[in-house]
C-alpha cells in the first residue's frame, strides 16, 4: 500500500504545470530532475519538464504515445529562452526559433512534416539580418540573401 506522502508526491509530479511549483526535495536530499507521465503501455505522454539542480526550468516538451508531439522549449541557466518549436507525430512542424543568450532572435526556420518548408531567417547577434530565404520540401529555393555583420 502506498503511503499518503508518496501518493501526494506522485500526484504533484504527474500534474501538468507541476514544474512551475517550487522544487520538490527528497527527504534524503536532491531535487526533481524530470517530471512527466507514462501511458498504460509505458510510453511517455503529455507534458514533461526537465529541471536543473537549482529547480529552474531547463526544457519543456510534449509526447503522444511515446513520440514527440506538441510544443518543445529550452531555457539557459539564467532563464532566457533559447529554443522553441513543435513536433507533429515525431517530426518538426511549424516555426522553430533559436535565440542568442542576449535574448535576440538567432534563427527562425519553418518546418513541414520534418523537413524545412517555408521562410527561413537568421540574424547576427547584434540583431541585424544575416540571411533570408525559403525552403520547399527540404531544399533551398529561390533567392537567398546574406549580409555581413556590421563592422565585420
């Protein structure tokens, strides 16, 4: 039989949004490193969160029947978002963003069923455009422009 404390801990860990709660300490030390649920077939499902030893959020991601499906995001140790995008049935799909540590956008790539498909933009760290173009079925098509870094 499960103790009341263990049942409460398990209820907190598998609830969506639990990673925004204060870090859960083990009575013997240590903090929660990852929180998420498994389905009845033992596959990851729903929202998952990875936490750093200090309790800050490192990554959030979603699963469906053991495969990547839904939103994914990552943060640096200072709490700046470094990556965001989504998967559909295991493939990158839609807009994927990468950011520099200074918080400015680094890259935007549009994905279609796991292949680049749509606008793509890169920026220099100072925020100036570095490159723009378009992908179709994973291949660069049409006019692509690239710029030197100012002062570079």
